[in-house]
């Protein structure tokens, strides 16, 4: 980021459909792509299927995850896999529940 001009940063943010400030926050907090991938897999969602069939939803999930302030707790939860519900405490929980209802399934290990 240090080598990019303000115009380049703005262009990348627009391309990702993010505000410039959100893009900067996400760039300063690495690790969310791996966390989201693990959480989706643990819940029984295929990231590739989401990308193909619900790309806009996946991008929103990525944005929310990237801006999440609890990445350390999330990583610890995923490492321990202690929770029965892999989405509990995740800011994407409601979106993933709605998505599961829409596609007519229930994510694995998903309890209310």
C-alpha cells in the first residue's frame, strides 16, 4: 500500500466495491480470506459454488469479514473448533443463515 498512489488506492477500492476507508482498513488487517474460507468450509458452504452462484453475496461476506474486529477470537475459535455452531459470533451469521434457507439447505454443524 505504501507504494500506491492515492488514485491507485481509490481505483482498487472502487473495483472491489468498497469505500477507500474500508479498503484501507482491510489492507491493514490481514488474515480474513483464510478465516472466511475456513468458516465457510466448516459450515458446509463451498466458496467456489458461492462465487459462481452468489458472487455478490460472497463479496459482501468478504467485506464484512475483512472489516471484522474480532479476527483473533475467530481464528482461535476455528482452531479449537469448540463451538457447535461454526457461525456463532460471526458477523456474517445472519447472511449465511439466509443464504442456506434460500438455497434450500442447512449448513453442516448448524444449530440455533
